[in-house]
C-alpha cells in the first residue's frame, strides 16, 4: 500500500490523521519482504504538509508528536521481525506496542557495544539482510581503537534524510546569512574517505541545501582556501572544531574582499575555544560561528540557529531526540542528561534509543509562530569525567569553574590565551594536570608560579571543583572533602601542538585523558 492509495479526504482529528497517514496494514508488517515495500517516512511527512498546508517543521507539536509516536510503533513492530531485537525487547519486558511516550521510555537503551554487535561482521541486527543490496556502510571518524564502529543505512532512506535536513538547514539556519543575488557557496573540509561517515553523510546534507553551490574540499591548504574564497558570493564552511579553528591561520594572506565573503563557520565535535572565536572574527569581519552537531549514527542531530543562543535545534521529523537520566527516563527542562537518538527513517536497519556518549541540557522547545522544534544544549561528552577516588566530577564544569577562579584572581584568562586545553588524571599519583596550549609558554608559566605557587593553585582547585557538580548533587562535595581525596592540581602551559596534549587519529582533542 502506498501513499497514492490513501483516501482523498483525510480525517480532521489528530489521532485519526496519523492513523490515516500510517494505516494499520503498514503499522504491523508481517514479513521482511513487507518491510521492503513500506512507504518511506519522508513520504508521510510530505503528505502531512499537504494536508496541513504547512511546512512540516511548522506543523503543531500535537500533530508532530502523534505522527512520530505512530512511526515509533511501526518501528517496534518492524524490529520484532528480527529474532535478536525481539529477544532484547522481551528481556526488557517490552512485549506490547508502546502506546504513549511514557511506554516508549521503557524500551531498552542501546549503546555503542550494541551497535557494534548488531551492525558489524554478519550484521545480525538488520531487519532486511544486507545481501539484498541497497545499503551503505559507514564507520565512525572518531574511533581510536582497532575495531571500527560501523552502522548501516538504506540508501533510499539516506537520500530522504539528506533532503529533510538540507531543506531545514537552508530555511532556518543559513538563509539569513547567505543573502544577495551573487552565487552562494557551502563548503566542507571534512574528509570523505576510509569509510569516515562525517564527510560522506554531512556532505550529503550540505549538497541538499536549496540554492547553494557545494564544494567537498576535504582538508585544505592556505592556497586552496584562498582560491575557493575568491569565488564571487557569500560562503559557509563546515568542519570539525580543529578544522574551523585553523582557518584563522590559513586566511592570513587572503584579500579583504575574500575574507569579507566568509559568512558562516559551522563547527562539529562539541566546542570551539573562545580564543579561536576571537581570532576568526578578527580576520573574517562578517562571520557568524555556529554549531553543527552530528554523529556517525545521525548526520544532523542539532543545529545552532543563531549566535544569540547556544541552543541546538533538532530537525523535526528526522530523529526522535531524548535527553534521559540513568534509567532512560526523560529529564525535565533545564536538567542535564544523556543524549539518546532514534533515527526515524530506518525501515530496513533500525536502531532504537542509541546513546551517543554526549551530555545535553534539555531546553524548552520552540513553539512558533513559525518553527516548532525541540531544543537542547551541549554539556560535554559522557566520558568527560574527572575521577577523584570514588567520586566523579564533570570535567566541563570543572574547567568553567577553574577559568572563573583564575580570571577573578587576576592570574590568567584561559579563554583569551588557550588554543586547546586538556585534563590528564594521573590516578596513581593523585594529580590532575590541566594542560593549556598557548603562545607565551614561558611567561604564563612564570606568572602562574609567582602569583599562585603550588599552595595557591591548590586553593583554587579545592574551591572550584565542588562547583562542577550538578545542582542536584552540589551537597556531595566541599573544599574539605576535596582535600581528603589527596588530589592536587597542576596547571601547565605548553606550546601549540605539544605532544603533552593527546589527540585522536583524526585530530580531535579529548577534554580528559586518564593515565595510571
């Protein structure tokens, strides 16, 4: 049954509408062959637009929520055709169709071990076996171990997600910045090789933004960047954080006209240091710097729409985005939890409630008029934790607290001087070293030593660290309890690109590294 067989006059009530969009015979496919014949979820979104006479991203939350829940119910039935997923659901006590989002939160969370077990090797987690063809396999660009973390996509549905995300990106993020009658350019320096998903999949989205010319540049040199920026018209460029940061160096010899044409820098991989933002804006006077949050399993999770707010906006209808507590239940607005993603366009190879390893703060959703979408704010990687004996502290919050203490004491403003920072936890020695890559290594080390010394730095440490606990755990630590751990802090300034700061194979700088 396809969309052309839907009746011409859809019902008016919300539940009746979504039941009409995904009728019962599509909701519960009985065989793998039936799954391959299901109409795409993108086609349902387009039909909802036609009926509501509104762009999908601006349809009421009531209708969006109801349609997504209907799609999740369909995915539940689809997954039960696979014996491994059926066993996993049954073991969690999820034997009936989730009839509400409260029911849905009982579906077991998946992690990257589950992803690896289900979609690597023989790929036993696929509902439609990959020997039938029509799939793409990609691997995580951030994987540093020997075993790749792979995921499988249906090519037909991948094209749908590119179109949905590209249209959203053009309409709600880039349109205000890429103005005028000149050609508009969208570039990426992400690498598209060695199965790295970022260049392939993000590139697919960028190519689908209406009205732009796309360049998949890959890693660039200064002459190549200058050549591309010499093209007439405004430009936006997407890259990992390090790839955006280095543009301040690569553009030094560029003409003023070319530099003025750079309008939007989109950075991935979490955080772009304040020092780098200042350098970029000094060189490129018309530049807006925005976050493009993505992962191997989800090529467009959240987009920062404006510099006025750090909030990331989910693309309506692309994924179900959940911010959950340790029990897999949704946190309240304003609370921090773990990011969980379910890709809605995945008939053949679905993966439910995948933990991506990121911490987010749930923010109030956009209610319109106009855009109606979920919002959340990046709070760090799940693994960005400082372990002091049996206690755990958020490294991102600890860094913020230390920066505030050092700045308030007139010692140093890490935001201004640091290109990169990294905590290294020497557990055996009970020492945490905060490395900061700076230009004036000798001067800053001397200034810190003379103004603070070991005892002064320790006072900063025990004062700042308790503030790295969340509001709900703030009573667990105080300066005295930090003293009792026996831990001390070292602040060490090192040259840029110092080997003291560890990097992944693709150049990312983890905030925390543990050593024995």
